[in-house]
C-alpha cells in the first residue's frame, strides 16, 4: 500500500479520532436519555434518582399545630368581622379586609388570640378595596398607619368614622382625604 505524497500523514488518525469522539458522545447521550426515561418512569432507586432528590428537597412540612403559623397570609386570620395579618413578635395586627357579607364594619382597637393581646396599628393598602359591600367603616384610635388605603374606597362606602382615644368620633364621607389620619411623628433623639 503506497500513500499519495500529497495526503496528510495524520488524516487517518484524525478520522479515527473523530469517529471515536462521535461514538463516545453518542454512547453517553444514549445513556443519558435512558437514565432520564427511567427516572421519569420511576424505576430508578431513590438513591440515584434526580426526581426523588428534588421531591425531598422541595417538600414543605406543615405543622399539625394551628398556633405555630398563620394559615392564610393573603386573607389573614378572621377575628370577629375583620381579617388580620399578625406580627407575633410585637403583638400587632394589620387589617386586611372584612369578613364576607359585613356592611357595618367596626375594626377593634385590640383583640385576644391564643392568650395574646394584639393591638390594631395599620391598614393593608388594599383593605378598603377588598371591602366591597361595606357602607360604614369605623376605625380604631390605635390605628397609626393607613398605608394609603383611603385611595381605594369601595363604591358602596357612605361614611368612615374615626374613633379617638378620648371617646369622641369624627365622621367623614367620600371622597376621603389623603392621608386619612396624620402619620405618626418619629421621636427625635
């Protein structure tokens, strides 16, 4: 067998190397596809399954004890005719909305839940927006922040009563002033 002098002496090696790389990558690709199919079918043991490891990592444990967590962070916990998001560390409550069907909404100054007294200090920005059907809202004297909730009054709202600590009351009708209550001044050092 004689070689053509113009042919590259390494051309045969390059062809074999490319064929070897293609076969190797094809074999690994085939093994990968077989592994993924077996994992999707659930026939692999949990020790080598990516699917099983992902399920273990993403598992959410929910406690059986109700008092250990706030079950509905969006709607809040219903106490009386109001729903609240709770700050357990400071024993403060944020008003999120009334319970469905309330027309005369009286927000308490404080309430007791599971042996702890929570003070109502703020409105959620969408508290009034979520109060469809409410005609009268009575706000507590402990309220310090409205978070501009007065910008979204329900269409059915006829009056808002601001209760004061001394027992007096101010009645407002829509359109409501903004801010509804003056924001508290921070203490100067």
